[in-house]
């Protein structure tokens, strides 16, 4: 696909007209039309602004896409993951986890992941399966993986959670209120400092960030991707440090650090 074809495809994916693009760029719609017909090419300044409008990289606009790879937003079926988590919980007598699975499914009912039709429950189930695959068979941790977003996103309170006080504490640590541009730095400092004080909360948060990094290429705008990278670089070394200083989570710390830093490096190179 040519630059013009890429512009047209990105515009149509976002349900924008040539007139709307032209207005955002301060040019005529005829100019946009000429780009899409490959009669002219936008200059560098316009390419950068187009990338911002489409929330993609400049390379996504200028590179040939004849050999575009097929992508997929999910790898596993969320219902299969739910069955796996519940079966494992029964085998290891994880009472909190068994209660948390059904509670999380109900709490997140009707919610989807950003910019997709993926049921939101896919995310917490992914965290639980990730933890189990690393050999973490601790009831309060798996339950917290499943419930980590229900306070922030579902209007639940700690008293609503059908789990132990230890699991509730982890979920509370992983929850924070709404932020603005003016108070975000202060709230995040407090938030991550508190999580670092609890190795189990730090473990869940690192698994959560791994999963969010894998999906942010299609789920977040370019500005949010940049913010996610900067936030991860600022706060996650301390979380990993907490895990490394906790003997039973040493192996998990090695794997999570590798996953997080590898994904950050890939995003930086592609952006």
C-alpha cells in the first residue's frame, strides 16, 4: 500500500471524512484527496500531525504495507481461562480464588477492553493464568489478580469483595482514584510507594503491567503509550526490587523484569 492508500485506510478506520482531516490540518479537503490519490505527498510537518490525528507512528503512514502481518487481539479464550483457573483453585483448595472468579466475571459484565470488543474479564483472567504459570499458587495473590480492577472500574468497595482481608488489602493497594494532569504525579508517587511496601501487591502490579504493555499498541493513543513507557521506567524498578528482596518471588522477578524491559525496548524502537 502507498502513502496515499495508508492515509485513506487510517482515515476510514477512524470514520473521519476528508473534510474533517482538512479542518484539523488547516488545509483544503482537495489537498487531502490529492494525497489519497498519490498525486502529492504531505510534507514532514503534515505527516507528523496526521500521525497524531490517527494516533499511530509516522512509519505507519509512510511504509509500504504490501506484506502486512496479520495480528490478533487475543491469544486464549477467556472462558477456557476461567475453567482453568477454577479447576486449579479446586485442586489446590484456593477458596478466595473460587469466589473471586465468579465475582469478577459478574462485576466486569458488559465491559470491554479499550478500542476493542474483547470482554474486559479477559484481562484479570490473563493475570491469574500468568501467575499460575509462574508457579505462584497463593490464594490471596490469584484472587487479587482477578479482582484488581473491580474497585476502580466497577464501583465496588473493599467490603463488597468475597475474599480474605489479606486479598482485600492487595486489591486496595492496587486501586487509586481519578487523576488529573495537575495531581497525577503526586497520586502516582503515593500509589507506587504503597505497593512497594507489599511484595504480593508488587507482584500482581508487575503482572498487570506486563499484560497492559502487550495490548497498548492497539488499546492506547500514542500520547498514552509515551506516558505508559515513562511511568513504567520511573516506577517499575522499585517494584522489581521489592520482588527480588523477597526470596520466594526471586524467579518471578527475573522473568517479569525481562518481559517488561523487552517490551519497552521494542516499543521505543518502533515509535
